[in-house]
C-alpha cells in the first residue's frame, strides 16, 4: 500500500507534497522528503519535522540545515575537518 503524501503550501504559495515515510535524521527532528507532484517523479527539497518549515539548505557534502530553527543533518562523509 502506497503512503499518501501531505500537500503543504510553501511561503511562495506553491503546493508541494511531503512524504513522511522518507526522512533524513536531524539534530532536532527529521527532515522529510518533499516532491513537486504526488506521483514522486521530481524531488523538491526537504520539510523540517521540528518546526514545519521548508526554508532549509543543503550543501555539497549533504548537510541539511533549517534556516528557521537550526535543525541540522550532518554531511554524509562527516569528520572534524568539515566543521
């Protein structure tokens, strides 16, 4: 059985779809994957499970940081040299 996506509206007024079954672990809460359409053909970004914001950024190392609450996912290949 497919998991239904939750439609949300971004600050720009765009409707996107949150998949609460697909998440990345963050320091304060999960980051859920967000898609452009409910058929999951195109990823849009991430939804912060801590504060409910889509205002976040990902760097080239895979670090995700919420610009609202500071929720942070460490990079895929993290070590002290990346701090």
